[in-house]
C-alpha cells in the first residue's frame, strides 16, 4: 500500500479504492469468513497445488476451527514426494525442480485424507457453465481449487491500486501456471476471493470477476471440487 501511494504521488495517478472483504447482505457463494484462515505461504517452491490441497483439507476437516497449517502442508508434501504420480510414469506426484503437481494427482492426495474430489475442464466457450458449476459447489459447502494464469490475477489486483490502465505484465498471459483456492464468489461486488499461496499477502485476494474468468480460461476453466467423504467421517 505504501508503494502504491508513492507511485500515485510520483506519477499523478489517482489511487482507486481497493476491493474490501465481503459485506453483510452481499450475495455470496462460499464461506470467505470461515475459510480465510486456511492458507500456507509456499515460499520459493513450486508447491502451489500442494498448498491449495492443504487448504482444502483444512477447510473440510477443521469445521472452522484453527489448525496447524504448517503440519498439514508438511504431511501433504511428504505424501506427494512418496506416492507415485498417475501422470508422470515412474515419478512421484511432486519432486522439487521437476514442475508442479497435476490436478489428477491432487485428487489422489485429497482421497488419502478422506475427501472425495472431482476434476473437470471446460471448453473455451463454456465459461458460464464452469462458473455456474463452481458457484453451485461453493453454495453446497464444497471446497474449490482452480488453475489460473497468475499474471492476469496479479495485474487485476494491481489495477485496484494504480488504475485500470496500469499493468506490469506484458507477455505470458495465455497459459495456466498457478493453482489457488476459491474462498467465495461475491456477486454483489463482482469479485472472486482467493487464497493464493504464492503471495505473502495472498489471503483473501480480491479479483474482479471478469479478470478472474480471463485468468481461469487459460487453464480450460480447470475446476477441482471437493467434499468430505461422509463414510469416513467420525
């Protein structure tokens, strides 16, 4: 915020009001307040999908209570480094320096924690259907992981502070490269709230819905929905 203020003063840019958290009475799908706390910073590692997996596990098993996210994340990563990948033949689900984690392997990890999960992609023309299915899942208390282009996401966030015409990233905007958890979709504000493990201030990241859809489209609207296996509860 200090940096954005400095830039605004230097270049004569009027600083827009950043998007705040949900307000009482907003039309919202998901539970921002309950799930905001379930976040783990990934540091300088390619573990965004593993941190999103850890967040989902916490969302679905902690019942809104505080948990040790460091411990959950460590357990998830240890499993990922041990279990065989269903995509990379002869390799574990995750090896540092060998790329990220495939969504199909995220399903395997979630299943190990008594969580049922489904992974779906959509055609480029099916954005409305993907959004409808995501909001329906959130409305039913399910957890959601999506694959997005992080540069589109971050520029959308940056524009909240520096204005609509300001963008830092000029290329690499057309490919999915990052996994995040969706806290809620707020139709009143026209915002999607994310927990993003790649940013130190990535909890509750507010992204305008149109820019979220643009970032999400790069990954064919990749959608992982998860819910607690009722037969495993207890």
